[in-house]
């Protein structure tokens, strides 16, 4: 048994917190002996994982993700939950100014012992960053965190990675048409189970317009095959035998939903904006009631129709295959004869002196024993 | 030297046509000895390839691709060109009713000996279909076809594959807003170098609206990184040393363009629609003048700024890597110990009894000698 296991699975105290940090450091290490230990630890933890709600939060820089997540975390703690906040930001090793890199951005939440905040592993490549974050989710679940929030920057392919490791993917949008088109263009909106128009109180008319437009877009595009009534998983659930007319009613499927969200509390939105801005964080708990009700309904619907578990199984399978693919490519690139021949072959292909299929054939032949 | 080579590279006659058909059949074969012959043939042909214009044509079913391509082919033949028409349709082996599967759909073009029409190889998987089509492009070029048109169905990922093997990717659209959103959603429009509003004469007002909307969308999204002034390849071309003010002017970059296209000729569009429909194919050559002028301008601009060759090199490199990746996966799946263990490991992952990273680690370890 791994030395960290008893503390990780034990009571919520400083020792567990230290064990969690040490375990994450272990899985973030790329040393071969650490990887062996990490795999042993993960497999031992596995029976104690899977019971959290894994919530992905995305949105372009400036949409207010950190403020939203901190306030949500405090709200959930107020509801008796323990909350872990992780991040996927492949750019963090390059840009320095990473999301969650500066803990002071979530000062109140990070000082609460019922919350655990971990910045993005700075590994450079998205694949590596995503793998470490997936493993960290499992560690947090084993340590008893009931909600694991995974934040991602609104650039690059990190949204797809976070969608692939969470139960519910929530997109934060500003009430701004250009933003919508960006999200549609990048294919992010089609990943969203919930779209939240953030800072709706700053321009209520624009927020209402944005909500109507995004709702129409989601309907028009017929997105979310996995939620749609004709999706394969549901077909399997519906009885195939029996009368064609009197089949049992199918459990309802989740339709992506658009909500408006105010950065200020509903009570604060009543008086002048100046007055509201003077006390931005007080009495704000019930701002989250509608949001969390939608999250809970999503969980109920998805668990009833089987999609909750099906999505996690797809994610686990896809994760395994992504790691196998990455490993195969790594082994290929490290092969001595490949390393010796590849540069010349690539040059021949670029110079039209060797067809790409011959080149691939030659390189693969080098792997034969 | 391969037996087919002299006829392929020889004069344009029935013998060349037979050799081309045989060569395509050879490269479409999956027999190992045929693959060896095919690679030898392709490498021998390579010095005689690359001189055609490779034109990708996409659009959803019903947009009128076949009619457009047949008329375009006849127009180009009228201009003294020889034209090959290929297709990428991964669904053809399933659905039967494949694009180009029924040659009678391009009856006039297929009966002209200056044209060569080949239906999609029916290999089921897109990767296989795309590879065979790429190789067929090389064969057609060696046989002296100056324009190679590659048609693709407007479903699935085949557009990306065809974009990855052509110099110019043209998207056909109906004057219909729903169509545009579909193309944006699927990420097809961002691939387009030219967007053609087909059948514009049926509803000129709608066509003009569609053209304005698509043009605005292309601008708003700032698509086409490879064409944009800040693209990496251009930076490399621009002189880095020297005065910051007095740098040489950069060669212009191509901006994606939207054209309206009438299914009827301009002359026919003048009288009543009934009269025009009575003679749909006559006097239609100059319908293509504006389209082909845009194609020729694209070629001139891209060749001048270096993107023509850079795009082909990127395509060749990406093609080689795709084949290597596919080969690595094939070898993995065929490994005896992997085949023996994989089903159980997958089951353990789906049952949460084994973490995906441990599973991948175990499977990759089986490959060690």
C-alpha cells in the first residue's frame, strides 16, 4: 500500500491536505519510478473515486471565470460541500500568467480549508497537462471532495480536453454577439451543457438578446447528439421487443440550457449600480440558486437516462486510447533507427523526391525486428 | 521500372487511359505485394507530378455538385485542358449510392476522352479512402491531366481530408441561411478559399443576402490564418533584417472570396425563366469565366507569396505523419499479446477497476521486447 493512502482516505484534516498535495506532486512528476508509484497509488485509490460531480468551466479571458468560480466555491461550501478547483492551461509554462497560477485571485476561497485549489500543471503539452489533471480529479475524489471544478482558458484545444474529463461542461459568455460567434467558430459552444451569460446585470437588454440568440443557435444546429432523443445510448435503453405502439416511455434527455447570471446579487441589482458596486460580495448566495438547480437537474436527468455513467465510460476509454496513441508515437520517435533516418526522409518528402506513402512505409519498416 | 510507366507517361491515347485505370486499381489494392509495387510506381512517377491544379469541391447533398463539376469540366475542356475528376466518399461502401458511383450523373463529361472520371474508392474508413485518392491525384498528374477536381460529400470529416490534398478548396452553398450555419458549425467554411453561391439565379435576392452574410462572417471570424497577413509563413518571407520602416512590400495574401453562380447562363437569365429552362446547357461557357478568373487569381497570388508550395509541403508532411500514426496503431492492434490482453483491460477500465493511465501503461509494456 502506498504510504500516502491512509492519510488521503482519512479524516479531513491538515494531514490529508498535505498527503493530497504530495500525491499530486507525485503524479505530476515525469520520473519513471514516480510514474510506477503513481500508477500503484491510482489503482489503489480507484474504488474510492467517482463520487464527485466533475464540473468544467470555460470561457474566454475577461469573462470573469475566476470571480465566478470563487463565489461558486464559497456558495457550495455554504451548502456543506467540499470543493476542489483545478485548472487546465497548456500555455501556463510559456506565458507565466496562468489561470489559478496566482492564488490571490481566489483569496477567500483558497484560505478556506474546505476548499482545495491547485494551479494547472505546467507541462507545456496539452496531452500531458490533461492527463495530470484527470489523475488529480481522482485524487481529489478519493480525498472526499464532492465537487471538482476544472477551469480552462478559452483558447486552444483545452476546452475539448476539459469536456472529456467532466460530467457537466459550462461555458461562460459575455452578453456580446462577437463572443458567441467565436464560441461557435471554435466548436466550444457545441460542447456546452450549460451556457451562462455572465455579468448580465451590466447590460440586461444585451444579455436577454444574447440568451435568445444562443438558445436559437443551439436549437437550429441540433447540437448535442449525445443528449438527443435519437442518440445511440438511448436506443439501447428503449425496449426493442414488444408492441411498437405500447413501448415504455423513454427517460427524458438533457437539452443544453442558457442562463443569465448576474455578477451582483439580485438584491443589489435593485438599487443604483454605484450602490451595488460598493458591496459586491455580500448577500450573494442566492445568485447561485438557479445555476445550481440547473446543475442538479442535469445530474438527475443524466443519471436517470444512463448518460451520466455512459459519458464517464466513454471518457475513460478515450483517455486510455489517447495515452496509448501518445505512447506509440513516443516509442516511434525514440527508436534509434528512426531517429537516424527521419530527418533525411522528411527532407525528401518536402522536396517531392519521395512520396509520403513510401516515406511512411520505409519508416514503419524500420520498426520490424 | 514498372510495366505501366511508359504508357502512363506516354501520349494521350487509349493505352494511357487503360494504364491509368490499372494503376489506380493497383494502388487501391490492399494486398501487401500490390502495396510494394504501388510504392515503387509512385516513387518513379513522382518527378512527373505536381504540375496540375488540384481543386477541391465540397457542399451538402442537393447543392448541385455533380451538375456544377460536369459543366466546369466541359468548360475546361473547351479551354484546352484535360480534366480528372475524383471523389472522396467514405460512406460509399455502406450506402451504395455514392457520389460519382453512377457515372451517368456526368454522362457528357465521362464520354469525353479529355476527361477521366473515377468514383470514390470504397474502403470504408476515411483514412484509407483519402490515402488512395491522394495517390490517384499523383497518377493523374503524371498522365498529364492539368486540372484534378476532387469532389467530396458534405458530411463527416471528408472535407478536411480533401482540403488536405488540394490547392484550392471551394465550397458550394445554396442561397439559404440554414446552410451557412451548418457550414460554420461543421468548420467547413473556414476551410474554403472560395465560396460559391450556387443556383443564385433561382432567387437572386436571397443569393445576394447570402453572399453578404458569408462575406461578413468570414471577415468577422478572421478566418484563414494561413492567408492572413500575420501568418507564420509570410513572416518568414518578409525580410527580418534591415530598416523597420523601409522593408520591401510583402506579396499580397489571398482573402477568401464569395461568388454568386448561376445554374443558367447569363444570357439565359435575361428572358423569362421558362424560356431559360428550355435550353439549360447551351451557351453556358461564359458562366464559368468569373469563377475561373478567381481560381487563376488565387493560383497567381499563392504562387507569388510562396503559399502554393508551402501548402503542398504541409500537406505532404501531414500525409506522411497520418500514415505513420495509422501504421503504429495497426501494428499495436495486431500484436499477439495486445490482442490477448486488450479485451480484459478495456473491461476493467469501463468497470472502474483499472485507471486508464495504468491500463495504457500495461498495454504499452507488452510491446517491450
